[in-house]
C-alpha cells in the first residue's frame, strides 16, 4: 500500500470519527410502524447528488438488477430506495445470520452456551468419527467445526451421512453449508421447536416482519427442520422487510422500548470470532467473520475488510449478491438484494469498499 493510499485512508477514518461523534449526540432513533417514514437525504445530513452517484456506481458494478432492490435507512428514516424494494425472494446465505440469532436467543434463555457440545443433543454425531464429539455451538457459528457430510442437509426425512472431517474442530475456517445445516438441526433439538417458530415469536412479530418465509428440509425427530444455511430453502423476504432485521442489530437488539435479544450477543455476533492463526480453505473468513456475520476486521494482509467503511461495519452476505450492511457509526442500514448476479467475495468487497468511499464523502460531518 502506497503512502498516498495510507494517508487517504487515515484522513477518511478521521472524517468518519467526526461523523460518529455528531451522530451519537442526536436524538434516539425512530422506529417504523407499518412502513418506514421517508424523508430526503439532506434532512439526515447526506448530499443527495453525491448519494445518487454512489448508488449508480454500486448498481453498475454489481450488475444484475442494479440497485432496484436496494434501500438506505439513516436515523430510522428511509432516505433512498430503488424501484423494486418489495421484490420477494430467497436471500441465500444471509439466512445464516437469522440462524445465529436463534442461537443468541437460546443462550439468553440459558438453554445452552457457546461451548455446548453438539453431541449432547445429537448423540449419534460421533458414531463414526470421534472428532465430531468435540464440535461446539461456537464452532458451528464460526465455520470452524470441521464437519462435513454427503449431501448438504436432509434426504427422505433422515440426516445425511457424516463423512471424513475437514479438520479438527477449531483448527480451520471452512465455509460449509453441511455444517450450517447440522447447526440448524442441533438448534432445533435444543429449542424443542422449529427455529422459524422461535424466531417468529421472539423477533419477527415484534419488529414487524410480515413478508418473510423460512423454508425447511423436512421433519426429523418429529420436528420441522428449517434450512439454516440458505442454500436451497432459506429465508425469503423483501428489501423493505430485510432492513428491519438490520435495524434491530443497529439498535443493539432493542426495538422501541423492548430488548429482544441481549446487547452482549449483538456485540459478539458482529465482531470477528475467527483468529488469523488458524488455517483456512475456500473463503478466507479469518479476522473478519463473527457468528455468521461478516465484519470489518483486520485480515491476514493487515488490511480492513472494507478500508473506507467505519470499523464497526458488519453485514449479512448471500449468493446472488444479497447484502444487509449495518454501519453503527453512520447510523445506517443498507440493503441490496438480487436474484441472479454473482461475484467473487474479493470482487464484491472491492466494489463495496469503493462505494463506501463515495458514500462517506456524501455525509455532512456537522449533522
């Protein structure tokens, strides 16, 4: 990285700090009722011309439906929206963040801990491979369990057959939908009910989610098992509704006057939980992966995941270039959804980083 690039990043970070300090002095956020209150970007301290330029850039680079299925919430107000924010479809691996939220609720209820062993609820897990006895819920929420199986979920109402471990639990980060579906299965056994039912009762009904659906694989042990990974069935939702989930996390798990999920869980879930010291395969989540949320942590190249986003930024990310970004320092939620577009992780992060640079310049530090 050149000295000019470093200086530019430092200047941008200083600018973001000023924005954060002024944002923290504002009145508490408003919450949507049946819909978001809409207002102009300028009323929330954003230059609309520069914002439009940033959104045009994002749409052109991400491809697919551009930013027609996108919106931006700031301070609780809808300040920018695409033409199709009521599009309803699957959000792929963004589903994983809903799954880990269920874990947070179960921990809050003292039904388990991060260090609970999966085999405690699925005694057959280590029948063939003793290594699987060591898998904890922490491992499953961070893609470090080493679990693998034939198939990715359920087949004819039975759990697919575990196969040779990818690694010793905790030794390697490997993004793996087999492990996520094991995670969902175990959470269902702990909850004693489908995880969609728990999420609906404890979260969705309180934050106004009315257009959403959590698909399932089948029935195991008399319980409906939701797709925890998002690979085939996952969460279906609209951008307008998805923003509510992000807004809950922006407000540290509180909706209006009710704390729905502990702030301590939000803090843990949205900060890096994967050490740089372990190995990795496929995607490199080391330094930037929380409990199924992608974070703005420091990667193995000593750079932030997104150099031009504030340090507390985190996101749900799924195939088809589906995203929900939460930026606490800017009091902002950004949703972008799409059915078709596909980009590599490195390319999508480059695009978002350039977008954050443009977006950051549109913010008024005095607002």
